[in-house]
C-alpha cells in the first residue's frame, strides 16, 4: 500500500529531568509527516495546508536541511544517511516535524525516516534545533521495528545541562502510532528524558481544523512552554550553563548501545 504524501500525528510529549532534582511536564503536540519527494502532492491535500507559501499550516523546505541553493532536501538527507552506511536507492524519505503555523515555526526535534526500496526502515536522522536558531543532526542505521542506539552529546540544547555525556535513542518504526524516546545519560546516570507518543491521522481539512482549534498556539506554544519551564527550573536553583561554541561538525553518528543500557526505562514513558 502506498502511503499518502502527507499525514498527521496528534499526541503529547513528556520531558522529565532527574538531577539535581526531579521535575516533569507534558504538553500536547501536532506533527506533520511528509514525503519529501511528493511535496507538490502534499500541498494539494487540503486548503489548510500549503508548501513553500503562507497558510494556516505549511511546510517550507528552507526550514530544514542544509544549503538548499546547492541541492534538494532528498540529496541532503541521502548524504547524511550515507555517513552511517545507509543506502536508500529508490526508497522513500519521510520527515516528521512541527508544521509552520501561519508565519511561525520552531521544531526542537524533527525525524527523518529513510526507507529501502522494499519499504524497510533503514535509517533515522534526528534533526535537533535549539532556541538560538542552531542545528545539529544525529544519524543512525536502523534494523527492525525497534532500534536502540547511542551517541555522544555534541550540541547545546538546554542551558541547564552541559554538553557532555551520551544520548540513548529508542525508536519504533511508525505504524498507527509514533513512539520515540531520547534519554540524556551522564556517568551512568540518567539526567533527562524526553519522548513523543502520538497517533496517526489522515491529513484532511477536518482534522487540520480540529488540530488548529484544539491547539491554537501550535508551535509558538512549544516555544512558550520551553521558556516557561526553563524559568521554573532556574527558580528552583538549577545551574545555568552558558552557550558554548558550536561543534566543528554538524553531524554525529549514533551506533549500537553502549553498556549504559543497563539503566532501565522510566516507568512513566
């Protein structure tokens, strides 16, 4: 069965810190899931969704990837997948991300799923952005419906964590649900956990309107939530870390789990 050029995910994200004190919060989110080779088709699926032009919800190629003057999003993704030994050939690439809402977009995490010609999931790119407008990508080869991989932490995300330790990613191939867990682990101790859990929706005008009414602030609400939670954490005395210089490279490879996998998953995930 051929998947549609655009679909939606509706769900929530959990963020939980464990040091120097425990604190967690959840908020609702709405994501788009777009086939980057079929952008024109995606833009025709609903009058509430556009591609590369203003709309209630939209997707702009310039919001992702590298320098689009030198190539397409497809070429950029294939180059990154190749650094992890992932070859897609004619397989599809789907991007799960926050939509642009009116004129605003902030996507702290975007997920690039790379598939082989037979439809098997082969690779994942975690495109991470911080509130300073900076970006870093973690890329991994994937085998099977569930994959766990780790990587050095090489990018400044939160001012209340330094750039050290490891990430452990737990990824399940999207089906009827979307399920991703990212743990920050330092010296064998889990310091922070974030996850996304969502259910699939058709990209109909009715569903887009429902998402707009249920979550009218959309991605701007995500930005507000990040800063609000940062203020609460700072008021509780969390140590502030100044933003360091960007790493010398924009991509970090993630590989099979290190011994730190002895840390058990959090029961609230």
